[in-house]
C-alpha cells in the first residue's frame, strides 16, 4: 500500500487571497454565513459546521522594530496519521480512508460526544451542527480524490498549496524548508510526521494561530 | 503590459509600486513567487502594508500621490552613480539628442505655459534637428543640453532629503530601494515594474508612469525578458476595452478622436500621421492612413468611397479642445446639460468620485437606461439614501444583460493576449448580451430615422450593423471579431499575391488606404489567418524559446509579439544582451525567438532599423514632448494634500488639471479640519464597487462591511478601538465605517510633521446587503489626471470621529 495522499500548505508562498476558503464552500455546497466586520480581514471568525477552511490573518510588529508582519494561515483539518479525534468514535462514525488516508466524519457522528472529539483534536478542528448534531470538518475532498481530482482548495490556490502522494509531498516540504531556512532560521514543516496536511511556516507557529501546531 | 504575466518569473528585481498585486491580481503572484524562488527580489512601495507587502523582500511606505518624487530620486541616483546601461541609452533612446534652446523649466513650470487657459504651448519642447531634419546628437553625452544631461538637471533637485520630506519614506528605505532596483542596469539582469491604479488615479498619473518608463529606459529594462513597465489591468478585458476605444478621446487602435477642426479625412490623416526624415526609423505610424481608411470601411462598407472621404464626414466630432471624459460628463449632467444617459456595465454612483455629486447629477436627467447583470446603486439611484422617489423626475430603465460566461467573445489579458472564450451556459431569462442590446437598438433607431427622418442621418443610416445571429436575436461576436481583424473588400493583388474579397486580412502590414481593405482595429489585424481560422481560439502549449511565450496560445497583438520593443533586447549585431534569456536573436539572416518588432536586420547591419518603431525617431523618449504637462515628469501635490506648499516648486498642483467649480466641488487642502490622508482601493474579495460581488454570500461573508484601516498610533491619539464604528468625513461627504486598527499603517514624517494615513475600499453600497455600508467615494475629490482624466481616487483629506 502506498502512504496515501498529502497536502502541502506553504505559508511562505500564501498571499491570503482566500481562494481556498471560497472554493471549499463551493465544492462542499456550504452556505456563506452572515458575518460582521470586527476589525480584521479574518472572516468568518472561526471554523463552524458551515466552514471547513478559513484563512487566519495574524499581524504584529517584528521583534524590536516598527516593521509589521502579516501571516496567513489557510487552516483546515490535518488528516492526522493517527488521529486523536478518532478516540471519540466507538464504531465507524469517524473513518480513515484506506486509499488516501483521509479522515472522514460520517453522518453517524451525531451519535458521538462532540466535546470529546473537539478537545482531543490538537488543532481544534471538529465542529458540530447545532440542529442535526452531526460533526463536521474538512473531508480532504475525498469525493474529488476518488475521481482523480485535486482537492478544491488546492485547485484554486495560485501560489501556496500542493497535493500529491505523501512521499512526494514530504520530500517537497523537506526541500522547501531547507531553502527557506537560509533566510528564516525558524522555518519548518509543522508536525510533518504526524499529519497529512503539512503547513510550512517561517516563524514561530504560535504567531500564526494558537492551534497551528500540536 | 509591455511584457506579459508569465514573463514576471524572469525578473531579478520586481518593483511593485502603485499596485496591490497580491490582492487585486492574485494570479500574478504565481509568477512573482516563481521569480522569488529563482532568487529574485520583490520591492513593494505603498502607503499601506498589504498582502503584497507581506510577500515582499523590501517594503517602503509612501504618502499617497507622491510617486514622481520617489522615482525622481531614483532617476537621480541612477545617473549620479552611473548605474544606467550606456550602450542601450546611446543606441535605443534619445539620451544623446540635443534639446532646443528655447526649452526651459522654472518654478515648477515648463516653458510655454499659458495660465489663463491652464495649457502649455508645447512648441519650445523640441529637439534640435540638423539640415536634413534628423535630430542632432552628441554620443559623448557631454553636451550640456543633451537629453541625458537635461534629465539630470531636472532630477538632481530630487535629493534624498527632499524626496523623503515629500513622500514620508525614510531616507534609508529610499536608498535601499534605489540600490536594489538600480542593480538591474546591466546586461544580464532584468528589473520589472508592476503598477496599477495606484499610479493612474492621480492628477499626475500619466506622468508618474512616464517617470517609471524613464527609469526603466535608463536601466535598459524595456523590450527584454523579465523587464518592462507592466500595467496590471483591472479585469480580464480592461485591455480589450481600451484597445477598442472605450474612452472618448480616441478611435479603435489608439487613433485620435475626430475634432471639429478636421473636417475632411485628408486633414484628419495629415494631423494623425507623424513623419520622420531618418532612414533608420521605421516610423510605423506612417501607416496611419491605411488604418484610418480601413476603419471607416469596416464601419460603412461599400458606401464608403474615396469620393465621400470614406464617410469620415459622417462621424460625430468633438469640438477642438473639448474634454468629454467621465468627470466632465458628470459635471455637465449635474449642470443639467445632459438629458439622457446610457449606463452600461458600470456603477458610477459607487465607483465615481464624490458620489454625492454623481447621485445628484442623475436626478437632473430626463431618462437613464441602465444595462447590467444585477441591480446596483446606480440603476436604483432614485430610491437611494436621502432621495424621495416621488420627487425624482428621471425615468429609469434596467435592461438585464448576460454575464461574460453566457456569451462568446474575446478577452484581452493585461499581456495583450486576445483569448477567444466560448459561452459556457445559456442566458438566464430574457437577458441579452450588450452587443445584442446595442445592435437591436441601432436597428430600431435606423428604422425610425428611415421613417421619420432626423438630424445628421448619414452616419446612422450608412453604418453596417449586420451583427445579429440569423434568428435576429443575439449578437454574432465571431462576425464582429472577423471584421475587427479586417477583410478584403474586393479582389486585390498586393505584390505578387492575390487576395479574394471576403478573406480575412492576415496582418496589418497588408491593410490599404484605397478602400480595398476594411479593419475595425488595426492592432488586432492578424488575429484571423487568411483561410479564416480564428487564432484567438488557439490553445497550443508549445514553448520553443523556453521563456513561456507560448506563441500558439491565443493571439497577442501586435502580430503575436509577446514582448513589445523586443529588438531592444539585442545589441547592434542582433546578439542578445542576456544570452540566458534570449528573447530574440539574428541568426542566418533572420530573427529567431519572439516575433521581432519588424523584419528588418539588426541596427548595425545594412538596412537595420531602430527598435522603438512606434516612435517617429525610432528611439525611446527620455525627453517626451507628447504629454500636456511637460516633457519630464514633475511632482505636484494632489488636489487635496496635507501640505500648504509643494516642496519642489511654487506650483502646488498640476498646472493643467480642470478645477470643477460646482457647489458640490468643495476642496479642503492643508485644512486643519481634515488632517488625515485618505487612500482608497478595492479588496481581493470584492470587485470594484461590489455591484456584482456583494450578491455572493461567500464573498460578503469574507468581507461583509465597510471598514477604515487606521494605524495604532492614530487610534491611540484619538482613542479609537479596533472594531468600533467611526465616522469618516471630508469636505464633500461623510460615511460610517468600522475602525480596523492595525500596525500595517503607520504615520509618516512629511515635511517634518507626523502625517497620518487612512485607507478605505469602494466595495460597498447601500443597496445590498443592507448592513454593508456605503462607498468611500462619498469622500473623494472630483478631479482628474491632466492628460487622461482618471479621477484622483488615491489621495484626499479627511477626518475621523467616533460615530455619533
Ligand atoms: S486534525 Fe483534528 S479533526 Fe483532523 S484528523 Fe487530526 S485530530 Fe481529527
Ligand atoms: S480539502 Fe476539500 S474539504 Fe478540505 S479544506 Fe480543502 S476544499 Fe475544503
Ligand atoms: S488559495 Fe492559496 S494563496 Fe490563497 S489563501 Fe488559500 S492557501 Fe493562501
């Protein structure tokens, strides 16, 4: 068996265009929710049962300088190799797809404990539909992958995301990090051995998002 | 663009100035990031730290509207430090030419200024010619009045202290940018400029771009792979719409609009056709008569004959000196001089400056026909804020139009690639394409003219309007495209080749001035092959140069040339200056690579021609007398500025701009009531006034409501909290917005004083969603560029208070 699929999100290349955020809604038929401008580009403010992918915007000043930084983190489920969230699943409410490795929440997740699932996820990904109680999150576009298509977010991305066989993506990540380290010594591929959706950052992951790293 | 999108990857240094490319042209960053991966550096010069700055290697803040000062300092730096590409300058620009003695520049004004008419007499802006009428030159570049030295005289005033005091950019940042970009003035490095509305939307916009051109010419960066001055056009077909003369002052293919002073086609042609005495100059525009006659033939067909001047006299004409740009149009509308208005695919009540004036102007109309895919704040202006529909006399019609995916047609990219697109879905309901609406309307008007008669009937009745599909309902875009390309109007023999009536003209080189060819736009001639193939429809992925030119993908005007002025990329013997990115080379008696700018051999060989074939002198103009406000760009302040005086000269604003005088045109410059500089823009998530995107819930979810970006320093000074509602006010209007407090903006030190900058988008409108807010254009000034009329959206003065 192959090692399944992987997605690389290279934040050093991400322009925060939110093409991925919108493409995810389009493919998964998710509604645009009513939001308010709260003094940030980030909207919707967080994941929800209607939002599997959001671009998180983090800004601040570089250490000891007036120079600003602005980081974009196109957040989504990491499709962990050994997903902690599965501990909330007794039967097959949460399944791991054999061919791709995608972690898929079925409709039956309505029967499992949401808080257990959410709190077990190191990246704070799972959400619940308040009406149906079904848990939801990114599907890795398993329906597209099964038809030989790239995930919708990857397809829409002009600069930052790659999709492919896990070995190839791991290699790509390694090479890119080596290259980035020349300028940004803190560059790394976050939890690359544990997850299928690998984020490359050039600074402390916490500066991007509280749950960027496990 | 002189170059094209894919070519950006070849740049060693990319200067993004006056553009937020990552947000407003996201796909461009695919190529910018590739350039970075190959070791290229990206510089972003902008009032705000944006998503573009976040990806740049160097970010330099700048006060809105002061780019000429910024680039002027760069020009000084390049000349003083001899960073220019001398061989290129000597051979391919007018650097060694001698400027006439009558030309002068004093106190911010060039010679020939007439303050009464706010216009220049440009006769003194001339080059000295020898007895044969060829420009005199000094190849030692020692002559005090040679163009290079005159250029230096002009820009040595732009020293670091002064530039920094005007722009607010710290001196060390200026130097960092100058050094990095000037490093491309060598053979084997390329620097490119990406600009957009941050340059154009200014009273000195055209001159800002010219200053960038001068900089690029000094560095030898025009005509080369990875170089150029690249305008990022605002939507896929802005390039196409300008090529086809959507603006009032020219005809398709950038030929001047007919004016009352030119009553015959001969007079028009004479004035529009430049002459050159230099045998080495191709002076391409000497072909203007062929383009003019062929254009008239495309409009009038068989009725256009040599005897009736090919119908030229039937064309409507502007008065001499008349300005009909969009601001003059609205001003006339507000004054009650315009009765009826066709508004097609636009939302002027959100997108034009000083929206209160625009909205009031609409109430003066008897009727307005609006053509659009959705309702917007202009189509429904009569029920807008502060208006009582019962009291608005304007009768309004809204015609539903098809969107671009619902019709066939071509779209020209910023890189001049004309791509044929096929309709993807059917028109919903009874929507029609704009082409069908206009054509069917014209048929009706022609019918009424035939029946009832009317003023000046000839032009209307003789116009070929056979553009509908056989069922008479829709618009036959392919037929129009063929006519734009040009057709032989009769059987002709040109040289030893025969062409049949009705065949497409396979390139503008074959157009004729005797009426035997028609052509709706000479630039596009060649987009069909002789056997009728639509070359815009090509999707070949071959890349013979390896430089990403993709010559078999779509059609690129002119003549499928992917990088214009490409003969400037080779030396006098036709050898590429940069063999690693050989765009063109002369091999075995012919050009290999991109489609060369003309078939002639390299300059150093017999019969060689100069590379800038569109210029009468065959070389690029560092000294360029074509524009209305001077042969060298000069810094003037925006109409509303924080400064009482222009630090460069006594001339505060551009001397040639129209100052509108209606009661709605209040201006408050250097006024303590409005101490903050406002710059305006669009975000990634919306398109222009948001008239299309605000109906899309995924987009309004991402960017739901109007906001004003302000620095942490200003917020602290005024006690504003992030996310709270504030009121932004100018001398013309006010608007509520959410305060977005961010470290991405910062106060700049301008003329020794801390100056705050704030920013807003024009993406919102009162119509939908109801809580989204309104347009920032309620605040902006109603004034345009002296040459092009583009409104000065990028800089005006405001104040902000906590929302009452
Ligand atoms: S990221 Fe969270 S939700 Fe996704 S697989 Fe891992 S544990 Fe489960
Ligand atoms: S993989 Fe599919 S479901 Fe997951 S974030 Fe991307 S588009 Fe959304
Ligand atoms: S589409 Fe790509 S570049 Fe755009 S926000 Fe998403 S990850 Fe970033």
